[in-house]
């Protein structure tokens, strides 16, 4: 699974990828939207699950360009966008998840919720217990 973000949303992409890996055991990778051309774009096709953070901020044009690159290669991304966004081509997305808009530096707190829910439901559907991920220490004990 590929999760794409830029600026503050790159941190959201990394965190979302981590949560999905930890509880659903699906390999996921968070990448900068501007670095899509460096290797990762070769993986894009109609079978690769992709999530793109495309909320309105100063990086919107660059993220929208990355989404266009993905859809030009038959990718069908799930796009997390700002409520009422009219800039994105909804016909090429497999789904649009609208989130409320806030200031750039806080947008990631809102944007990460759909990915946390996605990780949870992917885990449940696979028959895993999301509250007890394997191989993760919740606390460190020293004997």
C-alpha cells in the first residue's frame, strides 16, 4: 500500500503507513508526493492500493500533480481531501474521504483519523486483533 503526502501531510503518510503495518500486517509505505518519480511510481497500477492526502494547503498543486501521475498510470487512489473540494477530479479516484479544514500544521491530526480507521478495519477483516498486535512491545521490561 502506498500513502502519499507532502509538507505536513508527509508525516501523516508515514504515521498512517506505520499504523496499517502494525495492526493489519499489510506492507505500506509513506512517501513524499514530490518524490513519486524516484522509483515508487514504477509500482503504480490498478492493483496497488494508494491513499493520497490532498487537503487544501500550500502544497495542494504539487499533491494534485502527484495524483494526476498516479491516475495516468491506471492508479485509483483513495483521496483524503478538504470538505467541498472542487479542484480534484473525483471520477478517477476509487473513493474520496472529506475531512474538515484547519490550519496547515494541525491538518494532520484530522487527516490521520481515516487512516487509523482503515488500519483498524483491515485488521478486523483479516481476523486479527487490532488491540493486540503481534511482535510489538507496549512497554519495556528489564529483568
